[in-house]
C-alpha cells in the first residue's frame, strides 16, 4: 500500500459543535491514494507533542482531504486552533473497506460516522443509521450524508434532541426485516459495534467493523495497538483498522 509523508495546506478547520471539528486540507500527494476506511497520522507541529495523532479519512477527492475529529486531549486541542498554514500527514495508512455491490447498511456512532461518508460515496445504494448522545454530536452528519442521493439516512440521539430517540442498534432488526443487505459496515464505540455484530449475525449478514486504538507509529512497528483475533495477534494500524467482525468479536477477545 502506497504511503507518503507530506505537508498539507489547511483550507478549513471549523467547529461543528460538541467539541467536533471539520478539517479540510489540500494534498496533491496523498489525496489520490486514499481509500475508504484508511487513516493518516497527523503531526500537530506545536513542538510539545512528538507522537502523531491518527485521524480517519472522511473523504478524499482530487487534491483535497476531509477529516471530522473530536478534541480529546492537548494534541487535538492544539490542532483545533490551527486556522492556516500546513499540517504534516503520514498516510494513507491501514487496510480499508471493500465496498459491496448492491444495498449496504452503514451504522455509525458519534465521530465514527465520518469514515462511513467516504465509503458511502463508493457504494451503489446504502441505508445509514447514525447516532450520538445529542444533537450537537451528530447534526453535522446530516450535512454530509444529506448530499448523497443514493443514501437513505436515519438519525438517532440518546436524549431525543435530534432524529429518533434511542440507540443506533435499536432499529436494525426492523431494517433487516424490511430489506436485503449485502453487508453491514460499522464504526463507532466498541460496545455499539459488538451489538451491531450480534444483530447482523442473527440475520446472517456479513459485518465489517473499524476499530480504534491508541497508536504510536501507525506503521505496525511499535506494537501498541496489537489485539487478539481468531487468526492470532494482529495490529489494528497495519492489519486493520477494518476487520470482519467475527474475526475480532469472539469469546476471549482482548479489546
């Protein structure tokens, strides 16, 4: 898989609410190489944080790349303050989604919905279920997926402040009874993805998950993101982050 280290020009870095930001950059070197489900390691260039931060790719088209990220620590807090200049990107990294033919089902939780937008752009037909704790944490997804005519989107919030009240997994049985799906793709909190897989398994539908782990290098060298799978120990950064759900969610799985 091709990967490069490149400086990318910041075109936009704006707050979306709920401590979530949209970062749009120009990178002639990296943008053409990206596939859905991959990520980059971003250098925040503040002189204090040596390790890069992994960011999932929400979209990549022509010379531009889009990221939706949440401020979770000092590094991403510094990134949120960067309004101009460049950021250092290493990527694209990891193995991504393989888009299925036919009708696909996308299940996103919080900022985990972002990489599913890139995947949705490559699908023939999709139904999306996107959930979060409240309106601020998910309303941005409507702006993205609402522009895709081949995607039917459902939005849910824990408190009912946007869309339907409830959890993303709550409406899966009804959707799976109403239509046939070639595959389910999910990204978000691990308990949510486990629940999605349980429903998918009961209906006999293939399910693919995108895992998130703390990463040091993103290249498979530091072993900080190693997990146990049915096929032995694997590294989320280089063997994933996308896995067939049954390979990682099993009795004895070490998350």
